[in-house]
C-alpha cells in the first residue's frame, strides 16, 4: 500500500524537480476517537529558504532536500506550527496539535473591479481631458489640433468644416466610434465630428493601423474612439461659455445627479450660434457659415458592484442648421429651384439642415468571482436626416442605422492568454435624393469575431483577431488583423501590425462638398452593388518604434512610425478635370505611405515640447496618371509647447500652450492638365499656422481662457473660384488649401460645481 | 498496474468529493515595493500552471490570486515567487535571487511603498 501511495504521490505531484534528494512525509492531526486524520493543504517548508510544499488530499508531501537548510517548518491554520530538524532525506510522519486560537486571520480587502493597464499591442495614443483643454474650441473635429497623429484639413470653402486624416487617408477610412459604437459614418461622415461638443469628450483613443476586429471590418487606416463624460464621474454641474471675435457663441451645460447607490443620470446641453456675417476676403461669400445648433443628451448609468452588472443608456437629439453662400443671400427670398430660368441676377446660397436622433444601450456583466471574465452587449439606433441644397444642386439623405454587438471576454489558462469572442449585426438604410435622382439602399451584415491576446507581461504582447461577415452587398468574407509589440530593451517598444478592411463608400455623403461647384457629376460604375461601384477593400500594415529616455533628469521619448495602406479597390474621386467630378472603381494603383518621426521632451521643468515631422506619399491612379492626391501635402511639421505653473493650494494655476503646424506644398487638382485648370496654378505653396492659448485657473471651480487661432493671419485670398458668377461654369468652392478665416481670437470660461 | 489505475481514479473522485475549486480565490502577502516588483511578482505567479489571475497591490503588498486548486497550491506559487527574488511569510528568496532584482526593488532594505516615485 505504502508503495502505491508513493507512486501516486509522485504521479500527481505538480512540481517534478530535478533534485534527487527529497524528504517525504505524512501530516496528520489527532481526532477524539484516537484516530489520525490526514491534513490536506498544510504548509511544509524549509526555514529561510525558497523551498516549500503543500500536503495533498492524503496529507502527503514531498519536498526537495538541500543541505543548506535543515529546519523543516510544518504549519496549518488552526494548528501550532512545528519546526523539525532534518539533516538527511527520509520519510516522516508528523502530528500537528490543534491551536485553540486562530493563528492567522485573513481579512479580505474588498476591491474594485481590477483594471490593469499593460502595454498594448496596438499603437494607441490617448488624448485625455487635460490635453483636450489645450485647444478650447469647440467640438470633436477640433480636438486633434495638439496631436500629431491626426492631420486636420479644410473640407470646403464654405462651411469651415475640418476634415481629419490619419496615415494620409481621410476620415471615411477611419473607424470613428463613440464608446465603441460606430458613430461618424454614412450620412454623418462629413459633419459628424462637429456634432460631438468638446466638453462632452472625456478622452479619445487613437489607434494607428488596422485596429481591432471587435468593432467591425470598416476601419482601414485607424480607429478613433471617444469616451463621453459619465454621469457618475463628471462634475455635478459644469458650465462652459465660449465666444470668438467672428461671432461664434457656444454654451455647454452638464448636470449630473446620483439618484441612488446604483443609478446616476446626467443631462448635457450644447448650443452654438453664429449670426454675424463675416466676409473678410471681400469675395462676396461668407467666410464662415451662419449656424445654429442645439444638441441635448441624456445618459443613465447603472452600477452594481455586488452583482457585477453595469449599464448605460443614452439618448441624444441634435438639430443643426447652417447657411452659407453669398453674403446677401436670404433663403426665403433668393432660393433658386433647379430648372428655373436664370437671368444673371440670382444670388447663390446653400443651406444644410440636419436632424439626428441617437440612442444606445449597453449592458455589461463582470463575473464577480472572476474579474477577468465578462459579457457585454451593446445596441444602438440612430436616425440621421440631412436636407441640403447647394445653389441649384439638391442633396438630401436619410440614414437609419442599427448596430448590435455581443462580446464575451475571458482567458485561456491564465490572464496572459485572453480572448474576446462575439457577434455583430448591423443594418443601414439609406434614402438619398441627388438633384432629381433618388437612391435607396439597405445594407445588412452579420458577423462573428474572435480575438486572441497574449502578453508575457514584460517583453511581448500580441493581439490576433479574425472575423467573418456576411453582408448583402459585400458578400461573405474574412477579416484578419494582427498587432504585436516587443520590448527589445528598457523603455523601448517595437510594434508591427497588419490588417484588412472593407467598406461600402457612400459616395455622395462623403463628397457632398462637390455639390457646391459647377462640376458635372459622372458615375462611371461597373454595375457594382453600391451606386454601381464595388466595395472598397484595402490592406494596411505598419511598423513603429518608440524609445523613452531621461535627459538631465527629465523624461522624453522619440518614435518613428511607418504605415502603408494598399487599396485593392477604391471608389476613386477624380476631380482633375475642372468641370467634372468622375467616380470610378480603381484601375491601377492606390496607396498611402506615411512616415512620422516624433520627439517629445520636457525641455525645462514644466515646459513640454512635442514635435513631429510627417511625410505622406499618397498616390492614386487617376485618368491623368498615378498622382499624389490633390491637396495632400507631402511634408508636414508640427510643434507644440506647453507650460504650466505649479498648482497652488487653492487650485489656482496658469497654463500656456503654443502650437505650430507647417504644411508643405500641396498639389492642386488639374496640375497635370496642359493648361493649369485653376487660377492658382499647379501647386499651392507651403504655409505655417500658429495657435496659442492661455488659461488662468482661479480655483478648482473656475477658470477662464483666452486664445488665438491662426495668429499670423494666413489666408487663401480667393477661396471661391468664379465667385463673381456663381451659377456660371467656373464656380468651384472645393479647392481649399489654406484657412479661409484670418486670425481668430476667442475667450471662454469653465465652471465646475 | 490495475491497482494503481484504480487508486488514481479514486484520487480523482476524492478530488471532486473534496470540492477542489477550479476558481479558488486566495490572497497572501508578498514583499516588494514598486511597479517593477508588481510585474515580476505577477509574472512569476502567472507562470505557475493553474494560476489564472494575479494582482499584487503596491500599497498593501497583498497578492490576490485566482487559481485552479486541482493544479497548484499556495506553496508552489510562493516558491515560484521566491525564485524571482520575492519573500513571502513562509519562504525566503535566496540571496542570489534577491541580488538579481533591480536596485530600485530592494525591499529588504526598505519595504515601503514607493511605487509613485519610479517605475
């Protein structure tokens, strides 16, 4: 019997050791009837050594013997600890005596849901709320001014809308989510970022490269996720007022209340208005739109730490009206209908009116006993209705969208191996009117994803995901994506990523600025499923290297990124011909190479320098050849300086911020034509833009700021081509390569109650 | 041989009977002081087969674990932690292992939490 025991003990021992010499034994307690009961789980260890063992179910243990140690300690909660002197390998039997007092009381500390931040495999840049305050104005599209990962371009000469791009590709190729629900897409592609007020934003995460498979297959060059302020953690009362010298007024108010231990609710209200007509360049066109927006959000947050349930409910209603065009334009009087006979006295104007309703529900369950395991469910519905006309052109779009996502997070073996698995279902219904032509489309997709994440906690982390989708227009397809990070030495990070992405291009919604021109729209499709075109498909890969350092006791880092996006198909928007815009499927090549070198350092105590050089080689095969995308500068330079004084006891502080953007030469559309097609010539010269802001914090509750954008007043002299004859053949508002507005001074306050 | 198989099966059954928990929560103290210690301790714990989750708290020095009791036990985890230079109540790392920890982690000289002052 003893023999078998030994064998079994050996077989089930979890630690096979190389030690030939071991001490084995049996630990028992005496029970009243004179019998002995084996003690399972008793600690057996050599005093002051790193060697220990635990008794098994039968009270048996095996512990390696090392001549350096001869005191064997046997302990068990509720028993008196014994120390035996053992000099040589042998088999022992030991009886532990019960201790009437508890030797050890383990008090388990109640902890919050554990949140770990490991170095992520993905190239993620986080913009926190402090960073967002550096450029106080005004909405999400303007929140990237102090960050070199995102470039900001001008969308058109009329609306002042900023267009963001990453890795040389504009926002349709980015997945823009709000709390991980796809947000700026479809009908809201162009103006969507301006519909999230800046004060609502808690933080922004920018992922360069393909991104995760969890949120869908649409992202191609990157993902931007925005976290919105939460009722539980936002200020009970927050007020912000803003005004600039060009007549833009903004007001933000947040009111948050805790209703019970588990429920909180908040209302965020935003309103902005510009009723002052500005035409500084004297071309007879408004330099900035007359605008009016009301934006109201109500959020409910539920949290129950005992059961592990969390939930969010959000509702948002938005109404945004913009009027652009000639200064004297009065919509009720001057609107010209298509087909009307023109006598040359007409006034050109445009209105873009948007109504949007959003709602989302999130439900999450964290297994209370297993902090690494959770289930989440998200569902969102939005209805976006835009009615617009641009002179004679009419463009209306109705977009109803439904998105659901079910996700299960857990581990394989231990938390070094995590996975996410889940399902998505999406519905998009589009109803568009382009002049007198109606387009209707329904997109439906169902997808399943699995993402595996490995981290060894120090040097290596890998995220590999794949999803399979079935889409009524894009077909059935797999989307693989992989990200890896390796730390070759201290404070360094080497990253690589690869991924595929696909999307259905909403050609009109994304390019609606082209309606504000005399260009003829040509759809040269091939009978594909989306406006006669095929789905867009691209591959993205990239490598990056980040190195942290300390110089003169102050921290800094330097990084180099290279990414390439290669399109297999793209709906090419060719506007090289000044009188037309031609949409085609890609024939030939289309790619975007981007290189970024960034250097960040605290050059003096509390004085932070951030600087970056970016090179973009973004080429597409147009009718006139493989050309750099028009208005895409090849070279860009960025510099940001931030200085903060020490926070005094009452919370008061000064903050100073300065940003410089240098944009190199931009190729203008039509540069390859024999006669340059625009009066600007073939290329637009480079220029530099400077912004600065001063914030005076009076206390934890109150602060004011004063800032200036475009301090040197760089301006495009005549951004509207053919301004003198807006209904004529040369009218074009799309060739914008410099700011329209000159210097803009603004001021505002924040109150946090 | 047959006998052994029978005993083994019996053992498996007893394991079930004793209710060995595959998601057993346990907490014990491990000495250390900073973010680097935290990574080292958690990594050593997670490298023990059967440890699913490990979180070491810098201020309290408590290591919280979720382990599969069928595969491992506290002493085996403490041994793994001692091997990378960290002491627990029962087990002491060898001088050699302790010498290998980063100079900022020398908790035997000063066991205070200074996780905030460096990484």
